[in-house]
């Protein structure tokens, strides 16, 4: 009986032990499953955290891209955004200049010094950037110490950079550059990091394209604005020219009619005059009016020649002193009539000028005519000539009314008159000084003026010395 009870006890113990072992094994398996699930949950949590960080970075970059057209402000946002996702020792943005086959470094942000500089240009041939642009595919270098295929490999290794990744930037289905990260650690980047950089490159390319379009739009707007302003100026000039045309016609008609009327009246009176002295006075008046008329017609003819570009100089050796004497003799009756003192100061041994004789006479005649017209009765006119290097300077000064300082630049414009009103005191077509300037500059010289209101003016011009 005891033996039977022992056997039963043994059988019960064995059965219990087997059951206990089964339960223990179950719990062991359960424990392992729980541990594996915990690890999976941690991996999932880490992935979700990374994904959430990526989403936050992408969302933040979207806001920057939407709110700013300053590409360097966008670059700064990308530098900070990438740093929160992937560690790096240098971040670069390189754009490709297809026309010159060059790489332009638009952004270079190293943690330490770098041979690469922002704005620098490098040949594209043999670079990983060229490879990525041509293939349109990203590239990952795990260790530059083990693999050296591109020009950057040697450069990066010399700076202690062991791994890098390069992704293309696309605009309108064409690679326009690359987005690059470098690290001092070998095997620093994974395929997952490459994928993250690719996702960010889509946004970066959009930002670059937006900036480019904005720059082009800004340039087009500025060009349009300049065109509009030029159109406005042209319109104002046309208005001014239309007014000027009317004024010129009125002024020229007035200037021509006045001496003709004077000459006609003086001649008619002289025909009936018995007294010879009075007849001579009237004839002299008519002659002076016709001389003035001749000046006006001469200016208009010369102005027409200038307008058509027909100034053709017959250069020869001209005695400047002789021309001055001729002009003084021509105006002597006027000097006497207006009681003007005339002083001529010509440098001794003055060489001949290389000039057009008629042109030089016209210039000097116009300057002396103005000195008479704007002088005061009993005033003085001084004509000087001297050699200055390889030029001869001729000056005509007067003691007349002078010219306002703000008008000094304008007086050489065609048809310009300081007083353009119909009731102006001084006559003329406004072409005299414009012709002077054109003729002198055609000789290779220049005209200058100094003036003070109420104290007179001094006009000087230069012409070359005669060279055999």
C-alpha cells in the first residue's frame, strides 16, 4: 500500500513539475515578447519623435519660405532646421552656372575654418556636385579615407572631414545645384539621413526658385519703372520741344522783323531826306540793322548745319591776332555808338591756331556781340589770347549785367534764353552760344564761363596750336 501511495505521489509530483515547467516557460516566452514589444515601441516612439521633429522643421521652413523672399534669411532657417535633425560639421549649398560650367558656393557654414568660401566659384569637372547634378541622384560617402573618387574627397580629407552626403536641388525637372552635409566622423550618415536631406531639398529648391523669380520680377519692375520714367521724360521733352518750337517761331519772326522794319523805315526816310548828314545817319542805321539781320540769318544757317551734322572744318594755320583785329574793326562803329572801351591783350609771339578760319570768326563774333549786347553804356570789353601748352586760349570779358549762377550751364543749350518772355529787353535767337560750343568742341577745344551778377561775364575757349 505504501509502495502504491509513493508511486502515486511520484506521479503527482512529476505531473505538477511538468505543469510548473510549462507555466515557467510560458512566462519566459511572455517576458521575451514583452521585452521585444517594448523595444519595438521604443523604436516606434523614436521614429515618431524623429518624424514629428521633421514635420515641425518642415512646417517652420514652410512658414519662412512663405513669409520671406530674402534667400539668405531662408538659408539661415535651413541651417538651424537641419541641425535639429542631422548632426554635421559643415553645411553647403552649391548652385551650378551652366553658362560658365562653374559651381558657385552660395552657402558655406563650417563649425571650423574651411578652404571653401561663400560666393567662390570652382570648376565643376570631376566633382561630386557635377556627378549628382548630371545623374540627378543623391550620393553618400561613408569614409573619405577609404574611398577617393571625386575632387572633394581629397579636399575634405585634408580638412578632417571623413563622410558626406550630397542631394540634388531640382527646379522645373532640372538639377540646379546641390545641398551638402559633411562630418568629421566616418560612417556618420545613413540612408535614412539621406532621405531626410532629400525631403528638405525639395523645400530648399522651392525657396531658391522663389528667390530667383522674385529677383527677376524685381529687375523687370525696375526696368519697367525706368522705361516709364524715360517715357515721362520723353513726354515732358516733347511738350517742352513743342513749346520751344512755338517760342522759336515767335522769337525768330520777331528777331527777323525788327531789323527789317528798322532798315526799311530808315531807307524810306533817307530817300526823302535832303540833309546829307541826316541821310547818312539814316543809311548807317539801316546798315547796322542789316548787319544785325545778317548775324541772325548766319546763326540760323549755322544751327541748321549743326542739326544735320554738317560741321566740316577746313583746318589751316590761322593767325588768331589777325582774326581778333578783324572782329574789332567790324564792331568798331557799335563800340563808338555805345561808348564802349575795347582792350585787346594778345601774348607776344602767339603761334598760329589749327582752326577753321570762318568757324573761328563766327565764334569770336558771337562772343563779342554778346559782350556788346549785355554790357552797360560806357562799359568795357576785353579780348585776350595766350598759349596754354598745346592749346591757345581766347577770352572775351565784359562789365555788363552778368549771368545768374543757376543759368550758367543752360546758356549753351540751343535756343535757350535767360529771359524768354515776349517783352524781353535783349533780342536774339538763343543760338549764339550753342553754336560757339559746337564749333569749339569740333576743333577739340572747350568753352568755359565765369560770371557775377551786376559785374559782368568772362567767356573763354581753347583751340589747338598749329602742328605741321
